[in-house]
C-alpha cells in the first residue's frame, strides 16, 4: 500500500504493509473528510486501501469535485499533494497493493535476540526492549520460528519471526511466498504478514494451538480441515489468469539441485546424525525415471488446478477450540497445483514426521468421509449445488490415491536435498527413505486403480 504521512508539515508517499485494512480510514473516507469539511482532517492518519472498489470510489469522488478544488487549493495548499498521491495510486494500484515493508536487517540464527529487537523497534515501537519475551517453536524442520510478545503469547499484537533455513533460497521462491501470504490473508484464510528482513519474515500470530497428530482422526476435527481446504481450493486467480500446477516444475527443480550438488565438498554436505547412507535411497537416475513415468500417468487424470497449501502436515494447522475453527499456516510451498495432490499430501501426513509410521495412514472409510466434507465445502464456496454423490467421492478418492504417490516422491526428493544443506537437527535421510519406500510399496496398487 501507499500512505500519506505527515512530517514537519510535509506530506510524502510511503510504502506500508498491506495489513489491518479495517482499522484505519480508507482513501474514500479521507477524500470525504477533505471535501465535506473543506479542510484537512485534524489528525491525518496513515490509511490503506480496503479494496479496488474503495480506491475507485475515492478517485471518482475526487474527480467529481474537480470544479471545487480551487477553494480547497486556496485554503489548503497541501490538498494538491494528497490529490497527486491518490492519482498516482490510480495507475499503480496493483503494484502498490503488493508492496511489503522490508527492514534491512540480518538476524543471526544462533543469537537472534538483538536482531529481532531491531526489527521489532520498527514493527512495535511502543514495546520496551526489556519487556519483550521470546518463545522458540520447535515443530519446524526447515526454518526457525520465534514468537515475540509483551505480556502473554495469546494476546493481540504478538509477532512471529521466522528465520529462513540455510540455503532454502535454492528451492523456495520467497517472493511467491509473500504473495501467497497476502492472498490467503485477503480471503480470511491466513495470518497477516507484517514485513520481511534479509533472512526472514514477520507475521501475525493466530490464536490457537498446533494440532496434535492424534486429532487428525477425530471426525469433528478432520471435517473442519476438509472444509477449510475446500474454501482455499475455491479461491480464483486474479482476473481469470491462467495458472499452471506447481508439481512437476518444483519436483524437477529438486532433482536438478540434488544432481548438481551430489559431488559437493564434505563441508557442503550437511548430513544429519543418521546411520542411513545416501546409497540406501534409490539412485537419482531411478528417481528421475519414476518422476517422468508418474507424470505421464497422472497427466491423463483430470484433477483441477486450484490454489493449494501443498504442505499440510499437522504442525501447519492451528486449531482454535473455543471458536471451533482451524487455519493453515506457512506458505513456502503454497501455489496453484493439482487438487488431488493437496489432499493426498495431507493424507500422507497422517503418518507423522519425526517417526514416520504408515500404519497410521487414514482408512478408506475415513478418507471417504473426509472427501465428502471437502466436496460439500468446495462446491458451496464455488457457488455450486452442494449435493455430493457417492460417484463423485469415489472418483476423487481414486485421484487422491494416485496423487499421493507424487507427494511421497516430492518430499522424498526434498528430504535428500535438505540432508545436504540444512542446519536443522533432523534426520532428513531417514525421512527420505520412509517416504520413498512407501511410494514404491503403493505404486502398483494405486496406478492400477481405474477411473470411472
């Protein structure tokens, strides 16, 4: 967003994060104050455009009174600055809306407090450094995450600070991640992103608790998850833009990165404390052949391309028991992708992360109940007839089984890549082995399933 800020009796246009859109005046209200009161508001606050219609309403109002601006200009010379700023927004609204505050600070991952305090001095200037508490969250296996607050973690105003994992810029598009944050938040499906800094981002803390693995099997919970995914999948791209699924491009990128770095020096091969050697996973040649074979098979399946989270493990689900709702967090891999991939990927996560156990994979009955709740939500959110037939559930079930294979291959490759670069204390090679073993175990069964 752009804002008008007052400093030493001068107005300037500055970039501000696209957040808290309902807590400050819109452009239309600001214009109304200027026009109807015949003077500038006594306390000109930073405003953010609520949406395109508010922007257009404000500009239309401005143009409607062009004949009256002589009086305004005569009494208030700074009115021209406001008008100029708003007219600039007319031509660059989309670009401005996507701007995000960037703080040019690098935070030391080993001693982060001082760097975080510097960032918070911009985001929460009212906080006193000695009062700020920090809680480290340990669930992540890619990045470091800290919650910063004064008083209680669950109070409003808490800031989450995420430090990007080592070398993750090789395979995570950080600009796209910010876009996804903004899209999810704009549709009330995710937290507000506050700013970026050199090696991370800050965003809103969503009240609730990280979902426990065992709750995935509780009908009241998994139906909430299914319904929320249905809502997200119904979000349409801007202006009907054509979109391509992320899956094959991202998986090919993983494979290429591993191939290019397989012979790197031992310093670069940041393997974790695992008895499993790299040769215990299939060769890269085998994985490349599997990817191409799977791509040919799945390309014949008509799974819609929708907005997906693509990484819905339990630690990326926040459950608010009091409000009876769930929200999905972390959008490093969020993008448009195959509908059945997002669902199949979530089903794979029933097996867990630290100790992968595929005996926990959801039963056929649970999957069908989950898919029914999902289709009801997806159809409702898409403005379609909500009736769900058994045939629809069966067709989606088969698609999900097939795309769950792609999920295991995807994260198997990802884990091999992480084992070479990540500084997180996690057994990535063991994880890669578990995901790839299950891929080969289920491959023949799932590929043999016939679509109706």
